[in-house]
């Protein structure tokens, strides 16, 4: 996998929501079956959508190579948005906006209310977890940029499939490693995942700021260099 594509995959892999889902599944009695179902559903959806997007981009003709006008404009535009998001998160602008929005609608936040996705994962049903994974794992920004890069790379069909699969293997590391850990050291794996999930939960905003800023700088610099 090219270095730039690997960097995007690593950025996409640091996804606290994925680790939170894994922690929920590991708290269930059938944790290995549930995590396997979640990983299978997530990979199925992500790889399927990825191959479809690459096919659409390649067939459009607008992205004939990585130095085309559309390609570098996308990089700069998405990079600038990522930097704005990093600033908004760092200054807690999103929290203030949400508070004003709730106040305007006179709807106080419901403390302790769990998202629907978490409630579905906690039901302990393999089919439900598989379907939930199909819905939850939609492409993020780093993945979409990676798919754009694959589409402009001039690869054959086999190369495209290999790169999309490899990207997803890296992107789902936070689910794959615990699944492997359940085979060799299940209790230790559960404890480590709980610790990591707690750390991510306590530092989620800081992680999001760093990842957004890093992605933004990377894309803006690359886009300007290829303009």
C-alpha cells in the first residue's frame, strides 16, 4: 500500500466509536460470536461501498489522475474543512452551538440516554449486530479521500480490490486485534479494551482535534503541492 494511502488508513483507524462498539460487544456473554458478526458486517458494508465509489469515480472521467484539477481541489477543500472542524472542537464551539440549539427548541438534553446503535449492539443477537454494523460503518472523510486516491492511481481491477481491502483491514484494526486477543487471552483482552475505551472516552475531544488537524494539514499541503 502506498505511504499516503497508509497514512489515511491509520487516520481512519483511530475511530473511538469503533472501540466503544467493541467494548459493548465484549461485555456480552457471546462476545466472540458478536464481535465476529460486527466485524463481518462492517467490512462487508465498507468494502462494498468502497468498491462502488471507486468504480463511480473511475467511470466519471473527472478524476483521470491525482494531479487533475478536481483531485487537488477536493484535497484543499476537505483539508480546509477538517482544519475548521479542529478549531471548532478545540474551542468547544460545537458544544455552545448545541446548547443554544437545545435552548431555542426548549428541549433539555436527556442525561444517560444511549444512542440507538449502542442499544442494538447490547441486545446480544448475532443477526442484529451484523445488521447494525452494516448501518454504523458508513465511510468517513479519510476513507473517502483514500478511495479518491485509489480511483486516480491507474490501478487495474485486481489492484483496486486489493487496495480497498487492505485499507479496510487497517481501518478496522481496533476490532480485529481484540478479536484475535479473545482467542489467546480473552480476559486480558476484555480488560485492555475497557481501559482503552475509557481513555478514548476521556480524551475523545483531544483525539478528534489532533486527527482533524493532522488530516487537514496533510490534505491542504498535498493539494497545494499538486495544484
